[in-house]
C-alpha cells in the first residue's frame, strides 16, 4: 500500500468512494507499544464531501511506530480493499 506515496482510493461494495491511510497509535502494551491500523474516509456522491469514516482495530503491533507503519505499508492493495468491504458489510443500517 505504501508504494504509491499517497493514500489509496477504492470503490466500496456500497458504491461510495473511499480513501485509505495508515495510522498509528500507542497500544498501552509495554511489549508492543505501537500499533498500526487502516482508516477509510468515505466520500459523498457528486461534490467531494466527507460522509464519514471506517477504521480497523490494530492490524499490527510492535516496538516502534516506524516499524509497524512500514509493515502495514506492505499490505497488498487487494487485501486493503477486502478489509474495506468487510468493514462496510459489518455495518448495521
């Protein structure tokens, strides 16, 4: 995912456009103090207006922010898209 040097963009199974980015945060776990996760920004139809967002839990944890960001950056775009679609399907109307 990180190979493109910009947020990836996808059409979700709900027909909306989403951009994806890698975010990091502290985990509170001394053995793996940093975690990385994906955030998907949902865009509206027509005017480019943010309609909401979806995010995963930590997908990776590790010793440093740089390491977990780099590792998650190696995720294949097909896997990122499947993750997005899974999050969309998991929503309740």
